[in-house]
């Protein structure tokens, strides 16, 4: 007789209802009347993410965006067709206000946390549709901050629309062949349009852009914010200006833009990332003819927040699937869920995820405060420092966590039609785009500024977190936080005396130490609160586990 053994695939339930970390966090951080109002939207998104969208994602696995450069009659058309999943994702994102929620401001500063919770649920089932949403959110924030009323009136209603027919997304074209990190080296030139009768729809003067953009994700967006150097401006970032581009005219034709090709990437395969040539593309200045790199910073802060939320959401997805599988797969006579070592391995991943979660959502909270003006000077410095720290720390965690989660499936984790390997390939982009680990570590040093006010703000936040911790089991994690902080501080003082090369060489270890100790402090605070108010002791395991998984990464100074 042939034995028929069939494996049961992992499954997902409602991704909000099944997530004790998200639910416990919201309970602590959002007033109960606000939570009551927003909860139905989260339940709905959780249902879609674990159900219909997840099934569509699996079915869409082999589809990829297609670029058609020529029509049958020899006309250059450069049309990109998205995959079915992305078309649905666009509609759902608009209808559920995955961008709009942050701007409708129904719940003041909590609106940003609400939006990030929606994004966290939505992202892992939509194959990085979070990319155009992040850039759209960033473009909305940048235009609002620019005070350019013509552009705000023109684009904001579209970026924040809940009507899919009205909804626009934005790209962000910075990276050129000369550099993505070193964006000041950009070669794209802007010339004032010599035809003064040819105003844009906005009634403002056109500039014409000439150059090549080397990485432009979501090239199907309606608009883009981009950098170009007005002719005659000096070299470097200061000589660049920030421009607004509407990619297509009323007939849907690209405005002097050719899509040279789509990138053949390791992951994010649904994201149409294009190389573009701008050959006299009409554009409008957003804010002055210089300081483009500084002026696009609000966009980067938002996309870095999204990067962190995406990192946490992919960790969460890989663990949810691995945990479900552990209740289905047997080895050596019992389920994996009954193997102490297997469950210990998953507990290590859960600890990383919970720590990263609280860090990403702290940055969401501070961003929400900044957007509603409820932030003081100290917290502004804190947000400036924590944004790069959070992005770089969580992006490293997600690659490690998802990689380990695939191993939890054994060989199945390496097999494409399980849908699992894609998680790892997609995760790998998170440390690269929106600033690599090293580039953000150097940015964190800049955020410290010439005085130590930002560092003091971070220390104050850590103290605030630990002040409430009194449970015996959390005392040792709290001590580890303080010890890592003291070590980081003494390293900084020593490195500053030695000079820039020493500071730069240690910046990554220093930044990761600050990132991880901040995570542990937040985890301790949350755990204590959950123990006190919900008699929930679940998070204690995560805090204790995370505390011994490498917090102090500042190597012995070797100056
Ligand atoms: C899938 C994907 C989509 C993307 N989409 C977009 C997009 O839509 N728009 C856009 O503008 N860009 C986009 N990018 C580009 C991305 O932002 C850049 O690739 C990234 O910023 C790095 O720039 P680079 O490729 O020029 O690498 P480089 O800057 O050449 O970096 C190479 C290495 O050098 C290191 N390094 C650089 N400077 C320093 C330093 N001073 N000290 C120490 N180490 C340093 C970096 O950390 C990195 O490890 C995308 C990239 C990918 C992979």
C-alpha cells in the first residue's frame, strides 16, 4: 500500500484580531474612545490582509509589470501594465484611506498611528504596494510644508482621495547614475522654458528637465517630485532644486519622458522600477531654485517611517506563517509546536519583531505630534535622531528575521510556489533604499549636531521608558539598556576627541546600539504597562529574550 502523506500549507486569520502586539500597543497608546472608533477599520483591513488579499497575492505570484515601448505602428508609447494584485491594491488603498487617514486628521495626532496601523496590516499582502503609497504620503507632506498653494490645491486632493478614480500616487526621482547616496552629484539640468506663452495648468512658468533618472519606482504614478540643477547653479546638493512633474498630458502621453527599461531586480518584482530619460520634461519649482536636497527631506522622513512599518509588517507576516505551520507539521512523532527548540527559535524572532514594532510606532507617534504641532523642541530633536536610527535598525532586523523564518519551514521555505521566498527578497530592499545602513548611520551622527542636545533627548526618552519599570523580571533588561547607553556615550566622547575618521568608522555600531537599546527600553515600558493594566505577561518573554540578543554593539574602541 502506498502511504499518502499530504502537507497542509500555512494559513492566516484576521491579521488584526490575531495580532496581540498591535492590539496591546493600541490599547496603551490611544485613548479608548478613539480606539473604539478606529477599530472597525483595522478589523476590516485585517480581514482583507489575511483573506482575500492574501489569496490574490498567492495567485498573482508569477505576474510582473510589463513595459511596452512601441505600438504596432511604430509609435513610441512606453506603457507599463501593472499586475492584477497591484491594481486591486491601489483601489483598496484609496478606499481604505491608507494615505488619506493621516491627512483627514479625524483623530488629531493619533491619525498618524491609525494610518501606520492600516499600512502595517495592508503591506505584507500587497507585494510592496506600500512603495508608491509611501512616496505619495511623503509628497503630500512635502507639498504641505512647502506652502506652495498652487501645487497643494492641485495635488493634495488627489493624494488624499478615497475615490480610486481620483486617487493619484507620486514617485520620487532622486537617484542617478552618479549616485543615490551622494545625490548632490546629480546631473539633471533644469532650463526655464523659453516659450513664455506655454504655461502649465497651474498658470506658473514651466521649467524643462534634461537628464537620466536611474531608479524610479512606481513609474506608473501620475506625478513625481524630483531634483534637478537649474542652469548656472553651483555643484552639490545646494545647487539642486526640488521640482514637481506631472508625468502625462491630458491624452495620457508621457511628457518628454522615455522609459528606457524596467529594472530586473532581486525582489520587489511587482514594483515597476524604471530607468527614465527626461528630454525637456515640463516641471514646476516646488520651493525656490536651490536647496533641493534639504527641501525634499520631509518626503524622506515619511518614506523612512514607512520603511520601518514595512519591516515590522514583513517580520510579523513571516512569523505568523511559521507559527501556523508549526501546528501542522510533524517531525519525529510530534508537531513542531511541541518541540522546545523549534518554539524557542520562533520566540527569538518574535522578540526581534516586538522590539522593532515599538520603535517604528514610536516614530509614528512623534511624527503625528509634529504634524499637529504638539511637539516641543526636545522632541523635535528626538524625532530627527530616531528616524534614521529606526529605519536602519528595523531594516537589518527584517532581513535576519525573515531569513530565519524561512528556515522554520525547512525545504518548503526555499520553494517558490509556497510564496515564502518572496518575503526574503522583498525584505532585502529595506536596508538599501531610502538610505543604506551606513549612510543613515552617518546621518544619525549629523542629527546629534554640534552640541549634545539630541543625545540628551534620547537619554531622557530612555529614562522616561525605564522610570515605570518595577517588575523583577524586567530589571535586568533595564540594566542592559543603561549599560549600553553609557558605553555608547563614552565611545562617542572618545571618538569625537580622536576625530572624524574614528567617528565615521564606528558610526554603524554606535547607531545600531542606540537603535537596539531604544527598542529594548520601549519594550520594557510596554511590557510593564501590559502587566499592570492587562495582566498580560506575554511580552515579558520578548523583553527578556531581546535583552540578551545583542544590544551593545559598540566594539571596544580601537582608535
Ligand atoms: C528596488 C529599488 C527601488 C528604488 N527606487 C528608487 C526610487 O524610486 N527613487 C530613487 O530616487 N531611488 C530609488 N532607489 C535607489 C536607492 O535609493 C539607492 O540605490 C540607494 O540610495 C543607494 O544609492 P546607490 O545605489 O547609488 O549606492 P551608493 O551610494 O553607491 O552606495 C554603495 C555602498 O556605499 C556605501 N556608502 C555610500 N556612501 C558612504 C559613506 N559616506 N560612508 C560609508 N559608506 C558609504 C553605501 O552604504 C552602500 O553600501 C531604488 C533602489 C532599489 C534597489
